[in-house]
């Protein structure tokens, strides 16, 4: 517990400190997290993390999360064109290697590149929101996610009796999940009181609901994936906490989702 607490404090101070600074320093730490996250993903799939096909995935993640805006550079492709091109290259690998690299392996590595690359690109991009309030929006989402996690844990410990999805995550309960939703909505609603008018109460509640539901689904997605490969943690970078994907599994689902449903500027 002591190791977990110390690691959490140090990691939190570093990340939140760079988030406060914003700009290129924040974008670069998110990029580093994304690259480490993809390394963990590749390792979990039992593929060589430094094999030729994996490097194609690293390149995809790099281009997804690269600090184009902070450096004043326009990405040369539209995102749908880039995703298709990345897909094509992964499929082409199976042909070039005469199926020594099977389509299943190529598909998993492509999935990981999009899953992690898009997720972290929105985490980085939210800090530079076009309305000039990127720090507010980023903190709103992070606090809502953390409130959901804490609410689900403590409410589940307190009154949790009915298992939510025992085949995937045996410790989660329906009561805990609902508690996480309520606490997240309350936390988000509190932000509206100090938003200076940029966040209405109704929109805040909707964001809290979205963060809790999709965040918990993101956690279940990662749990399901790890269960398939028979592992407890995605990595060991953060002693007591696991890897980057263990800590950010909710983030990389929540951040894209709230923008896709147009609850936040991007």
C-alpha cells in the first residue's frame, strides 16, 4: 500500500504539473504514455514488442499523438485516410511475409494502434481546446473519471452484493457501478458552479454520466483483454498500479467519446 501511494503521488504530481503547464510539454508526456501503452499492448498479445510489425504500430501511434498543433504543423492526411492507409499496410504485411505474420496478429496490432493512438490523441488535444479552456475541460474529465472509480470502489465495498460481470471482472458489483455513476455526476455538476458560465448544469450532469458509463466500460474492456491472455497487469512501469494501460484504460475511451457525442469542444 505504501509503494502504491508513493507511486500514485509522484505520477500524479508529474502528470498534473505538466497538464497545468500545457502546450508542448504536456503533449510530449501524453505521447510518451501512448508509446509505452502500445508497448504494453504488444507485449500482452505475446508478440515481440520490437518486431517489424510492431514498429508499424508504433509509427501509427506516433502519428496519431504527435504534437502537430503545438508545433504549428498540419497533418498531411485526413484521419479517415490515415486509418485506412495504416490498415492497408498491416494487411500488406501478411502478404509480404507469405502469412508468416498471420492476419489475426496484424489485426490485433492494428486494433491496438487505433485504440491507443486515437484515445491518447484526444487526451492531448483536449488540453488545447479551441475555446481556450482546455485546462478546465481536461480536469473536468479526469475528476469525473476518478470520482466514478472511487465511487464504484467504496460503494461496492459498502453495499455491493450483486456481481456486475463476474466472467470479466469478478470484484465489480452493480451497486458499485451505480454508485460510481452518481458520484461522477455530482463531481461534474460541481464543476458547473465554478465554470463562469462555460458549463451548464445539465451539460455537466451529461458529461458526468458519460464519463462514468464509458469509463467503466473502458475498464471492463481492458479486464476482458487481460483475462484472455491470462495476465493481471498490462505492465510494471508504475509499482503498485501496473502499467500505463491499467491506469488509463478509462481515459482512452472517455476522452474520444465525450467529443464524438459533442459534449465538449475539440
